[in-house]
């Protein structure tokens, strides 16, 4: 039976010498030319740099230096980022969906009156249904009903997340 021990990388602030080393390497990037940064990119990332933008190369290499030293995002964070990317791109490469905690349980009916007309929306597992059409968001339905942009959760009287300060 194999036993895998999980090696936890140090966190920033735990080892002053290590932190200073990373900071020194990042500071050194500022003095490099695009040609030197592209060579550093290839060394650290194992592929050709995608462009000649000094700012992009510096930022991405700095991130990679920190990632190699302190570790990258954990599995759950990577999974969430992948799901968000799928959502933004409008594709579903993964089985999971990001569930908004404000969404009522699938099957719930939301009723809203607007200009004397009652509108009934059904909450689906992966969106909403109104007048026989499927929508990804309540905001899209609210826009169809009113003709203007609305926060769908607010329009339908659902709790809106407070803004973080």
C-alpha cells in the first residue's frame, strides 16, 4: 500500500530569507529587456513567450516565481476558476455548474407583476424558464419584461448579496 505524504509549501512571511530571495528575483525582472524576459519565460514556463509586452512578461514571470516557491492555487480554487471560465465562454466542458446561493430550489415559481401583467418564472437546475423559453439569468428575463436593465434578483424580490467594502 502506497502512502503519499503531502508536502505543504511555505507561506509568504514564514521564512524571511525565502521571501527576500523571491522579492529580489522579482525586482530583478524590472531591469531585464524584453529579450531577457522572454528567455526567463521559456526557462520557467517551458514554452515560448506569447508576446513582447514588457508589463505582461514581468507580471506573469513574477507570478510564476511565487507559484514555484509558495505553491499555486489549490484544487478547489482551480476547479472554481475552470467553471467560471466555462461560464464566461458559454461552454460546459465540465459536469458541475456554479450554483448561485441566491437561486431558489429548482421547481420554485417566482411571480412578479409588472404594469398590470403577472409573470411566472420557473427555476430550473441550470437556469430559468419564462413563457416557454429558457434563460441563463433572471436579469435577462427582467430585461425582456421591462425593456431596461435590471438586477434580476432585485427585480424578482430575491436577496441581493451585499457589496464587499
